[in-house]
C-alpha cells in the first residue's frame, strides 16, 4: 500500500516529514556544491586581482599543513608542514566546539548566534581559575578550570533559553545582545584597575589578565610547547563530538530535542515539555562553546587582553561550520578542519607573499565563509529538484 500524499497527512506529520527530508537534503551533495561554488567565486576574485587562483589555493593548502600527509615531502618541508598542521589543529579545537554549539541548537529549531559570548565567558572563568589556586594538583586544576568555562558558557546561553521559554523572546536577538554584554564585561574586567587585571607591578599599565599557572596548562603532545605545539584539547573536542552524537541519537533528551525541532506544537501535544527543552538545549550549547574558550586559554593563549576580546571573532566561524556540516557530528568535524585550514593557510606567517598577499587572503577566507552561509540553502534546492524529477 503506497503512502498518502502530503496533502492528506496531518499538518504536524507533513511538517516533520519535510524537515526530515531537508535535513537529509542531497546527502553529501549539497555541502560539496556549496564548497565548490564558494571556492570558484573566491577564485574569480583572486583572478580579478591579477593573481593565479590555482597557485593561490595551492599556497593556502601548503600553509595549512595538510601537505604533511604527503609521503613524498622532503624532510625540511615535512618539519614546516608539521608546524603548520599543529596550528591548524589548534584552531580546529574551538571550531568544533563552537560548531556544536550552533548545531545542537539547530536540531531543536533554535538559532544560537551567541557562541562568541559563550566562548568569551568560558575564557574569562577559565583564566580566572587557571591563574588562581597556585599549588593545586595539576590534573585537578585543569579539570576545575575547564569545568568553570563549561558552566559559565552554559549559564550564559541558558539566559537566552530561559527568555525564549518564558517570554517567547527570539533567541537570535537575545544571543546577539548577550554577545555584546560578554564582550564589554570582558573589556571592563581586565581593564586598568579592574578586578582581574594583571597584578604584576611591571604590567600595571597593561589591560591584561594574569597568566595561568604552569599546573593549569594543557599538556602538549606534538611539537614544541614554546612554539604553540598541539595540546590535548583536540582529543577533548573529538570526545565532545561523540557526546553530541550520543546525546542526540541515543538518549530521551535527544529524541525530544529532534521532535521539538521538527514541530514544537506537535511535540507539546505529545507530552514533551518544549519550554524545558529550550532552556536545556541552550545551556548545552553554551557548555560546548564555553569549553572551547576554556581549552584555548589553557592550551595556548594562557592570558586574556582587552584587545583580544574586542577583535577575536573565531567563534562566529562556528555558524558556518555547523551549516556546512549539516548539524551532524562528522560534518562539524570536517567543516572545522576546512575553516581551520583556511585561517591558518591565509595567515601572514604561513602564506607565501610572492603568490598572494596574506592581508588580502584573510579577506578571501571571510568571503568564503560568507558564501558558505549564503549558499548552504542549496540543500533545499537540491531536494526540490529531486522531488520534481521523481514526480515527473
């Protein structure tokens, strides 16, 4: 017996089936189309500036360190590639976690734009704990500092979830506002004469936090710790991917989250507490982003300056990472690797200036990020075309 057409289905089932179809979209086809179009558009911009797009993308790939996997590299090139790849993987860590902060909200029908603020709050509390309690056992100190960052991010995002649940406040607006509150709170808290400004007499005129103590730093397992070697935070981020997948696909909470994301009215009619899910989902999103901020502080930054808070925008890439990864665990990982490679490969330190000016290449990365966000709706177009073809 064939299934009834959408017009004969109850409204809640129709919406859910369409949402499920759009999540599947064209499988891996839609992200690949998005990446291809974004890079083609970027190549046209490179060509318009009088440079060779192929040589430019080759230089960016080399600067990202991904060529380390090629077996034919010389020993000297492999050393340089290893240094570049370590920097790429260091950036991959927070991109995974801020991507998960966006992806988990999407699966509940929410749009978390507040990853930046949650990341900053996680950083602030991690640097406070990490620079205090000198003499605490190293492992315990790291765990407490990470937990402080997780809780800070969770509480900060939970505010937006609570506003959504109690007053119906649009989470896009509330999370954007919370971003700015987090930014200016961070600027004030480390400014001259403020509570967490560095207490070193030689830095009394520097708006920066205290350095975290040696026992609170994450161990480096690849590379030289003095040259920002790769720390164990990458494994924590990979573990967070597993937690995300299990939570979403193997728990009652995950079932409720997906049900609310498909149709909140139908979910509430079936006995699911939608308001509670809004608060819990946003808190979990904030926990992911706060952990990303904590790992960056404990792994390689070791301090926060007010200028860093105002100019650091890494967490915003989490939106593109989640969209490109189609809000899945493996997709988020691949999206984080792509954008981390772009950021590292276009940096002033890594990109060959004789091929393309690094200052312009950084803008190229931002353009590709914007195109990814703009073009990710191609999955809906793919579904529409496939369904029309099937009907014919």
